[in-house]
């Protein structure tokens, strides 16, 4: 069971802080999404806590940043862009911070390949990249007690090809 003040990762909202833990037959966590402009508390049943996970540790976050250039890209190809988007969004919702970073690397690579052919990348690619960056940067920032912008700078130091999109809170 998570405690008040802990940071956890919600499948849909990303990094959240536990602000209250209810008790009784319909016990629920009150979660506050981190890094949002007008964040609203969300309620999440304690019975479904297996879908929540703790934020990565500071040591793991440093390891992920140090080894970013060694992360593999995902070569999944769906029959349509919509199927690819669904596949990668599912990875981001149910996977780890490392998985989100792999999605970032995958779509940076895919977008670069399309642009190298003087074509415009699909809007879905940009959307997936932005969401994966937001999720991974906010989790790494929380683990390192930093900001997403500073984490983006750390990633650029370790991989010159890493280009963080402007981190915009929704």
C-alpha cells in the first residue's frame, strides 16, 4: 500500500503524488498529477493498486540516463498508424520508465528517417514522441528531484542526438 506523500505512476496520468488514502469498503487513493498546470485530484481504488507503480529510484534514473544511447528501438510495425499508436500508448501506460524512453528513441529515429526522405512524418509519430517524452522526463525528474528541462539537458549530454521537444504541461 502506498503512503501519503509518495510519488507513484498512474497508467493514464503519469507521475502523481498520493495526497490521501481512504479506508473502508470503497477505499481509494486521492492522487494529484505532478507537473500539470491545472491538475485536479483523481480518485483511484486501492483494490486496483496493482496497476500503479512507484517512481523509479534515483540510482535507476541515473542508470537510465547514462545508458540512454544503448537503449534499443522497437521495430513494431502495425498495418496502420492507428494500430502503431495504440501499441505504443499501451507500452507507455503499462510499462516502465525504461519502456517510455525506448518509445522516445524509437520515434526520434522514425521521424528522422521520414525527414531524411524529405517527407513529413505522420502527426501520430509526433504525438507519440511528445507523450513518451513527457512521461519519461517527468518520472526521471521526480526521481532525481529535478525538473524535466534539466533531465533533458542531462540526456543531451549523454547522447548528442537526443533532442527534447519543448516540455509542455497539459
